[in-house]
C-alpha cells in the first residue's frame, strides 16, 4: 500500500491535514482488516524542532548538518519498518529536500508499492503568523502567564530557524517521478474540498486503476556473476566506470562519456550524461559508487533472482549515475 509524503512550509497546517487524511483513510479501510494505517511524524518520534536549527548546535555538528541528518535517519527507519504492500504510511513532516523525497520514492518502489506527495499550500506571511503566535504563547507560559493554555500546544520554531527553513524549501515538481502524483491542499480549503482531494489521492494510489509499481533492477537483490566472485566483479566494473568518467570528461561541465557495454564490445556503448553545473570529482563519484554497491551487495547468493553479468552491472551503474546526476541538478 502507498507511502504518502506530506510536505509544506513550517507551521503551514501539515499536521492538521495529515490528521484529516489519517481519519479519512481510517474510514476507507475500516471494513478491510488486511490493511494497516500508520502516521509517522517528528512528534510521534519525539524529534524536537531544534534539530533543524543550525544556530542552536555546535559548529562541528552544524557544518555537517548532523542533527538534521540523524532526524531524517530516524524517520526513514520508522517508514522502512512498516512500509509494505499491506500498510499505508503517512509521513508528516517538512520533507522539504527533493533528494530526501527521492530517497523515499526509491524505498517505496523497492517495496513494489506506490508513493505520492501531498503538498500543503500556505502563504509565508500566514505561516509566519502561526509560528509567532506559538512563540508568544510559549513566552507567556515562561513568564507564568496563561498556564491554563499550558505549553501542550505544538512546539514553535525559533524565528531565525523558521526563516531558514522557508528559504531552503524545495517545491515539489509534478514533472519529476519522485514528486508525482502530486496533490495540493491550501490553507483556505474546507473539509469538503479536503475530502475530494483525499478521494482523488486514494483513487490514484490505491484504487482499481492504480499503476503497477515495478522496482528498478538496481534495487533488487542479485546473484553471483558467472565469471567470478560477485563482489569482486561489482567492485571492478564500478571502479572502471568511475576511472573512465574522470579520464574522458572535458575541462567544462556537461557533455557525455561513452562506456563500452563490455570489454569485447566494439559498437554497443552506454552514455553517462554529465552534470551541467559542475565538473565531477573523484570523491563525489566514489560516494555514488559506494551507494550503488550498498544497494546491490545484499543479494549475494540469492541465485533465484538470476545472475548479473558484466554488461548488466555497467548498464545498471550508468543508469544509477544518470538518475543521481539528474536529481542533484
């Protein structure tokens, strides 16, 4: 069942809409005991808003964005534990980085389950007012005023943190596969409009006409190569492609590098489309190589899924690199 990624500005009403969606889906699956529903958020995992505040963490942590990365790792782990063909997962959070949404999309695809994005639209000024009201309420509680209202309301963002998150927000793009299908609710939409949007969302990802999800070959476990030890061949071929890219790329960014499909191939070749914004470096390519190997080393010995020969490894790694470069631009 689907992974639903909720995204939007901080304090734009995401959690309210996520709860409405949770209630709607609860009714849809109430008579179907085969399916389970999960709502995962920063609050459900006790992740504080301060992890996103770079000004509030030590310099060595800030330089690596470590606190935010740890938070995303917790969210990712929680999603991965429950995502299956029988579980509907709503991920309520900022989800403001397109690379993060791409990672979640790939995880859903590997599980053969669809994913979609629900964007909560809200004018920045209105969202800022909501956050300011929460800051004012917290200040009143700290002064000993208005304890009746208590401090149990949603945690505010420090104003500088809020401004930074809005500045860094990367809008979903329905033209990219990881942000589609994309559904939008705005602040002013009433419950009737929300219900219509939720119904459209359900039809797209869980209805009879939903698309069958097929995982990429690069996310499926692989057997051993007939020509030798699988890990050795995987390491050798990915190293070869990295070396060839570094040797063949020009002085300027962009262009393409041709990779022979195999050592005996004189005609067939693969094209690596290089990023147009910057030249590739060895550390960056090695990072992508390690990530690709991590995805593919897990299936060693699973002969039932078939063998992966040299030409398959090269084709899959080139496709993986092209997807990664497209995502970075």
